[in-house]
């Protein structure tokens, strides 16, 4: 089979810098891999790890979080909060066996359309090399460990509900 | 209640329809859950397109609307308006950007259509969870801060002040005037720069609506559109402005001579107490603490002894002034390119290589040579002058961009040199002549007719090493003449480097202070390069003049007036409506852990110790959502970007990613 595997990336783009960078790339008709599906958030600081995990769980092969450059954040330092959260999230994902390339953080200012386009191209290539994530097999199963609600119909949201309920 | 969503897919002519199968997308959308109706239309943003939405809302009782079209930064407002007109809360609308983020980035129709569906699906899943919201009214303080007292800042300040509103004009140097005050003539009219600038400077100085703060710098900026609190450091001048009459006796009596490396770019001395130039506004001099003998050695005070008004005050301290303003206009200007960065042109090493700024000062009748063009010995008049264009511009090693003004001022130099030294040969070394502007091309022809020489080629080197007897004692300009197709060596007495314009060395610092972005070249980023060149990404902060990019005086003035109008527009509305994207804490869920307290960059979250809960002060919240993301109890919700909405959007976006369909996709 001569198929080319096309990864799907969910991009969380901040309203002020990265989303505008993406707009600019489009306006300038910069062609890049059409593998990113974007979500606009006001600040990259809004991107909670939950959202990234949700995207991976729902079938995304990678997640790109993009914000303003440090020091240029529209909200002063939201992107620095992102950076800290990202570092912790990466450690968590490593424990799940998720390859580091699957979740990436990018700084792209409103004028950096080309930088954003290149990052998507690069990430697409990296994910192509890795192949699909297949969360349900690679993370939830296959290693003999089954989370308590891995039964059909159950989902992880319930787990988190249960956990919060117990606390 | 089941929501009824209307989905509208825009063709945008062929902009979207050329890549995305709009018909199929709309057909598919109509079959999705929640969707009551789905349509495609040539131009959704047209009045007919908007009416389509309005009619459907009325006729089918739509409770939510999704438009798949361009970027929300283009038309979100438009469609929110359409919803509102039909009686639907404008926040029950969501836009899917299938143009900038999709159809314009690829030729792959299949991929583009799939992405369009995904983005529309994400929007539908999200919009059903939207809540009706009301815009937040924000009062606009009618005062404006203008930063930078060059021609742009002066123009903005005067426009606002003449309209009857108060302006604070902050300038770093002791006088306003900026670069324009340094220049001799302006192209192509050959108006004397000072003659047209100084009346405006005086007007600023005397205007009842302008508070002029020179020798001052902005230190801190807080607040948001309509309500900025700006802290300005007014540096000690050591002059009592109430008493000083501007007689300049202090300057005359001061025994300490210092090289004036700002206004006269090192070509002339000034005193330790000085006014940068005779027409300075305000007229008060400044005691330069770094060079004043009293401050260095503890004695002298000649100025104080001779001042007839008793205006010298060595005890003066820097003052921190707090200003309350509704909007800010940044007009911080540019720096001239540093010619020493191109060593092969010899500036600083070969004494008769001058910069364009030095020549401007020389040409100026009140300048260091009283208007005479002379070599570095201050005596010999050059018999031949080479003017090298594009120094630092259009060069991948320095700045890739064209500085836009150098061709024209170089032509002006060619004219002025020949006017003052009719016998002198003038050579212009240019890459291309860019004379795009009113009467610019005509001026170029005039200079050519006057007999200036034009050699097309980028100069390789300026050297004093002679190869022939004629080159002995001369500067030799080595160039590949691209029209003659040969290497040439032109011996001259004087070389002038036409410096490009670059962003201020501290532009990034200023940008960070005000929360703006800078582009690759360091100039401030405008909200839209074509349609919104004076607004920045920060509401209420405008930019004007060469801080936005290289430009000449007329464009700077036009931008400055535009920025003033934008500021006036805010003031005249008195209150403006802000996006209600704000965080809110559910007290019942809040555990009082205080994690959010320190995360908020605006200190908008307060902790009530007695109840052990935190609260968001809505007026101070800017809606970034950092606290929302951090709350371990999910007690904080961010309006319009709630956890549920974003989770639903992610799910919708990945609607086709379940395993069986995924395999099908992989086979594409």
C-alpha cells in the first residue's frame, strides 16, 4: 500500500500572537501542511493540561500550543504560566509513554506567520515518522494495566469526577 | 431544550470555494446533530448574506449560529451584529475560520474540505454550550498620553489639544523636535525643516491643553483601555522652571565643554548646562549631571552664581508623576543605522567618510560648520562627493527592508551640494532609485538634469589605498557598475553614507512596557498592516510615525493625525463596550487554596479570609483565563471560553478520528 499517513494536530493558538500569525500565514498564502486544526484561546495560559489530554484521547496525534514570545504576552506573563504547565505536562506524558514530539510549545508573534507555518510542517513530519498515537491502545491498554473505568461506556471524565468526589 | 443551530458556509468567491468543497460541507453540516439548517452562500459578509442569517433566525427560530468563513478577526463583529439585529444574543454565535487557517494554506482539496468540516463541527459542538453575554461598558478617560516629541508626536498632540482634549506629551530628550529638528531641508520641496517645524513646537509649548514633560521617560504602565495609569520619571534638570527665563547666561558661563553627540552627532561641543538647539521647546536648559563639574568634583556652580533669576537648583530630584489617561499614542521614532557596522565603508576609520546625519548638520546654517560643506579638517571644501545609498538597508547582512527615505534625501544632498559647491562633482551610488511619492520622480529628474552623476551598483568598498596617481590622497569608491558591466574605481574627496532607518535600540523595552509586539525588524506591530496601521494589539494604544516602520515626514504626520482621530473616537464615545470575556469564581466550589491569587497578572483576584474564598474583580479582569486553567477545583469559569465549551470544541474538531474512520483516512 502506498498510503501516506496524515497525522492530525490540534493547535491551541492564542488570540493575540499565534492566531494572528496563523491568519497572516493564510493571508500571505503560505502553503503548509494542512494537518493542524486550530482552536482559538485568549491566552496560551488558558490551555489547561486537561484540554491537551482530551485532544490526544479524542484521536489527535499531536498538540501544538502556541503563544506570544516571553515578554510580549498580551496578558503580561500568561505564556510563562504556559511554559511551566507545559514542562509538568511533558513529564506526565513521558510517564504515559507518549513521545515528546507529540506535544509541542511554540512562540509565534503576530508577524511570524512563516515561523508558525514552518513549525506545523516540521511537527507534521515528526508525527508522520512516529505514526498514529492510538491513545486507547498505547496509553490505556497493551501494558497489562487497565484503569478502573476502562470498561465500555466508561470514560476518563468519570475517573476524574470520582477522584474529585473523594477528596 | 434542544438548540437549533444554523450553519452558514461562505464561498468567499473562490477564496474558500476554490479549495474547500463548500456544497458538500454545507450538505454534510445539515445532517449533523443540533443543526437545524445549513446553507452555503457566495459572500456571507455581504448585506444579503447577513440578511440570510437574520431571516433564518426569525423564520426557523434558530438559537445558535455558526459561520464558516474567514478569520474571526475579520468578520466576527459583522455576524454578531447580524445575530443581534435578529434578536439573538451576539455571543450565541461562533465562527469557523475556514479561509486563513484552511483554504489559503493548501491546494489539497480533500484535506481542506476535511478540515473545514472539522472546524465547523468544533464550532457547532461549542456553540450549543454558549451562554448569552452582555458587553461590558468601560468609561474612557478623556486624557491622552503621547510618547515621543518628534514630528509625529507633536502632530498627534496638537490634533488632540486643538479638539479640546488634554494631552500629556512625554519626551526623553530635553527638547521636543525629534529628528526633524536636526535636518536642514526637506525633500522634494526643499522647505527648511526648522521653518516648518518650530512653529508647531512653539504651539505645543504654549498650548493650554498640552502638558509637556520633556527630559522624562515612561517607567510603568498599568490598566487597560480607557483607564491607563502611567508613571513617568521626570528627570532632574537642576533648573527651576518657574524661575528660569531662558536667557542662556548659564550656558555662556559654564566652563565645561562637552561633545554634543546627540543633536550634533559629535560634530560640535556643548556646555554641561545646555539647550540642545537654539529653538528648543521648552526653553529651559538642562544641567547634564554626568558631565557637570559640580557633580563630579563638588565645586564650580558658575551657572548658579551668574543666573540672574536664581533658577539653578542643584538639590532638585527626579520626580515620579502618575498620569491617568484613556489612551496612549506611541510615536517613539527610529534610530539611524550605525555606520560602523559596515567596516568596509570606512566610517570612523577614514576621516572623510561622513554619515548622512553629519551632512545634514553641516548643511544646516545653525550647524557646526554654519552651513559650509567642508572635510573633517573643517577647512577644505571637497571637489568631489560620493553619496552611497542603501547603507544598512536592502542588505541581507543588516536590514532586508528598504528604508524608503534614503533615495530621496540622497537626491536632496546631490542638489544641495551642487548648490553650495557648484564646481563639485557629485556621484550617487544606488541600487535602484525609489522615488515613489508626490513630486518625487520629478525631483529625481531635476537632480539628474542639474548634472549629478548616477552610478548603479552596490559599493563594495571605500578605501584610501591608491592604485594610480589620480587616486593619491583621495578616497576611492570601488563599485561594480551594473549598467556599464564593469568594475569602477571613483576617487573622491568626501564620502557620504546614506544611513537607513532602524527601530529604536530600546523599542523592545518600550513594547514590553506597553504590552505590544515588535516585528522581525524591531518596529512595533500594527493591528492590521493595511486596514489598521495605527492601532496595536492592545486596545487603546496607538502607534504613529517611524516607530511602526521606515517612513518620511508626510506619512508620519498622516499617521499621527490618524492616531489622534482614533483616540478622539474613543473619547467621544465616553464609554466603549468591551468583550465580556471575564473570569468568575463559583464560591460554592472554591476551596480557598489561593493558587489563582498569585497567577493573575492584573491582581484582579482577591481573597476573602473570613469566608476562605477568592473573588475575581470583574473590572480588573482582562479575560486571559490563566486562573481558569489553574483552578484545581474547577471553581473558576472563563466566560465564552469555559471548560465545557473548549472540551466540546476539541471533541468536535476530532469528530472523524475514531478508529474505523481513521483507517479510511490513512488510506487517502
